């Protein structure tokens, strides 16, 4: 596989993500993503990523990260995976994400990482190092417990069963990990059976939490791509979306209230966290324990 290289001008962006797993910075080592999720928000016009499915690597990213980290007066949590999956198929040989994690570990920063790829298992050793020096949380996004449906709506990444197996590996290695059920697609994945099954499998795999938002956002470009894909994969569904939501930005599941109650009930019974502040407190336990030593 040949991948185009581009140069990054800057890498770390300061964010106020206390509301999103407590990240202080966000960064993307790649531009674009080839996992093909039909609902992907990152292909929206507002992000200006032309030819989104073509992955480009920021060839100077690791060097730049080292420089930017050393210039920070205090450490913090770095979010990975917001606009592009850090474990795309090119990462297997390029190892850009792995090299960046080594820099993060060496500089004593923490991570909050999102992915859909089972390749994440490769870097368990680095997650452990980062956890021991600061804090680490790894989130597997799983929108459906059904492999056939995940292949339909997330065609170029491993099916859900492999993501649960990756979660098991992370949990066995003592990494604070869990599942993001985002988005929940109205009329497609918003059934009680699906949500209940994801929670059950997360608990069985040793995950610590489930976090969900009960709808999907649709913006310019993203909406058209989603509807075009629905037309070939689930005929008739895009017409139904247009009838119910028109051009709305946020398209909530009609069952969102019921699903929210279900998540609380099922997570409580399974011993999983589901509230953001509790999840943040949970994965920062190591960091707090380290700080208390001083
Ligand atoms: S893995 Fe994430 S960034 Fe990549 S296509 Fe899917 S939703 Fe988009």
C-alpha cells in the first residue's frame, strides 16, 4: 500500500474537553480515514478534509510532537482518534501512532484514545507505561453487537466481535477501557436488544464503562454521503430519514429516553460506569495515586 505524506504545521490543539473524557489536547497523526463508516462526521464540509477516504500521514508528526511536548510547562491528557482513526491499515507498517505513543510516554503525558481497530492491541505495552506515569483510557467504538450489521455500516474495519476481543486484551492488560456506542442510528441500531447486548458483551470482556449518545448528527457532505450509502445498503431508509428529520443537524432516536434509562439500568446491574464524570475519575485514579506519592 502506498500512502501520501504531508507535512503538519502544528500538531497539538488545546481543547477544553473536560466534557469529553477529560482531554486537554487533541491531535491527528493522519489526515482522512479509510474505514468507511457510512455515518462518519469527519467527512463533513466544515472540517475541510478533501477526499476524506484517502489516508495521508503527517510525516513530520513525531518530530513535531516531541518538540511541542517538551515546550509544555505542565503535562496533560492527549486525545487521539477524533478526526481519523489512529489505527488505520497503514499504521500496521508505518507505526506512526506507536512512535507518537512512545513520545507521550517519555514526556509523562496521558492519553484518551478512540478507535475501531483491533490493531490497538499491539500497543498494550505503551498504554501500560503511559498509565503508570500519568493516565490512560482506551475506547472501542461499537455501534452494533451484530457483525453483519457492523460490516454493512462500517465496511472497512474489523467487525464488532473483533473489537470486543480487543477490549478483552486491553482489560486483561489492566488498561482502563470501555465502549462508545456512538452514534446510535435511528431505525437501524436503536433497538433495546442491540444496546443491551453491547452492554453485556462489554461487561463480559472486562470493560469498565459504556458511553452513549442516542442519535446521530448530520451535516453538509456527511448527510449526502450517508444517504447515498443507505440507498445501496438499506434501501428506503434515507427516504424515511428525510421524512422524519428533514435537514436537521441532530437526528435523535425516537426511543432515546427509553434507551437512556435502559443504559443506566443495565450498566448499574453489570457494574459498569456510564456517566462522564465517573469515567474520568475512574481512569485518572492512577494519576491521582501517583500524585499523592509526592
Ligand atoms: S473510524 Fe472514525 S474517522 Fe474513520 S471513517 Fe469511521 S467514524 Fe470516521
